[in-house]
C-alpha cells in the first residue's frame, strides 16, 4: 500500500511560487485585493499538495499520471459535499487515487466504486491527504469520488483536489507541475482583470472548477456533463513547456459550440454565457494542437458576477 509523507509543512511553497510568478509579471498589488486572488491561493495550496504527492508516488517507480484523460481535479467543497468522476480503468492495472485539501480541511476522503455502485476501494481515515490503491480484475467504468468530511474550526468549506495515477502512466517532471500551477494562477488573474464584474473560481456543486492531465495520443481532454447556473463565465487553459499551441472550447448539451479559442498560442481564454436553456450537460474541452511531446495541461472555470450578461466572445 502506498503512503505519502505529509506535505502540509511545504505546501506554502505553491502559494509562494504563484505569487512570485505574478510579481515577475507586474501583477502584484491590485490582484492581491480581489476575491479571485484569495480563491487562487486556496487552489494553489491544494493542487501543489497533490503535485507533491504525485511526485512522491512517481519517485517510487512504476506509477505515473493516468493516460486515459484528465487525471487532476479540484473544486470548492462544503462540509459533507462530494464530487465524482467516472472513467475507464483497465483490468489487471494498478491505480492510485490521491486526495488533498487546503489549510481549512481537516478530513478528506476518496473512494472508488464499480458500475454496480459497490465500493471497491476507499480511504476514510481522519486526515486531509487520503490515498487508495486499486487493481481492478476487469476493464470497466469506475466512479472516483472525493468528499470533504470536516474542516478546522471557524471554516465551512475547503478547496479539495483529487489525482489519479496508474501503473506505467505518464511521468511528469515536478518542475512542469509547478510551472503549470503558476501559469493557471497568472492566466486566471489576467482574465479576471479584463472583466468588469467580480470574478471568482466556479463553485457550482455539479462542476469541477479545475481539471487537467497529460495529453499525447488523445486529441482532447474533456470534462463532460457538468452544470452551471445561468451567467457569464471564462474557461482558462495553460500547458507546460512541451505545449506549443493549445485550444479550448465549451459545448452545450446539444453538442453546439457556445465559446472557443483556437488562436495559435499556449494560453487559450474562452468567454461564454450560460442561458437557462443550456445550463446542463455542458462539456469543456482542452485540445493540444501542437507540441514537442506529451504535455500536461490544466484548465480553470471562472464565473463573472455582473449586473447584466454580455454577448459571448472568444478572447479578451
């Protein structure tokens, strides 16, 4: 059974890394006064903790990031809330599912259930860094779940993350993970400054706010069948040093494109509007158009609180 050493003592490194990135780009003081900056501090702490755990498991050999699509997810949870991801796991292959919470979380659990709803692996210990290992006997669809059980006194929520690793999966250099986390913070703040309203990380109970993974033979990483309340949103995506051109898009439940950015760059930003008629079964796609090799990409969903919604546009 894999166990990882506690990363709480060094997780502040993630926040320092993000702040340093912003200062180097002249983004310090104004951004620090916004709700989005506070949101991203919690995002960074949780995801950097996951990145550290990923590297600790990876360093023991034989395990890497999941190859079948997105492998890293994050969202803001209220106490006792959970979020799921359903994906295919291959029979006979070992998998590791990791969870982490920001400094407000005191107890986070992760579990895996099969297509019948039977729990096949779970970590329900009282800690905020759960981890389970599972080797399915048959290939099939499995549901991965992360749940916030408890927070430290004085809090009512926490940003929690979940990562899926597999035997012979992608090995990602630790520097690439740190770079991508810093870039998603910088790109999100840049997108936020271009909006007239208050920008926050999405906190809808039926959507992951952050998602990503390694892209190579798969043409796109998608997060499907999620819901958002009617309003104005921004999808921000970034790629690591191997990424030369990255695109992203949002599709509604009828598979119609409601927003996309296909410009030739590494940092696509798509603005889109969700109407009451298309608020369910949305799909966010990140498409690797050009690269020098397998690339780790990460996307964030932002909501814009404004008095009236604007028309959909593709780049600020």
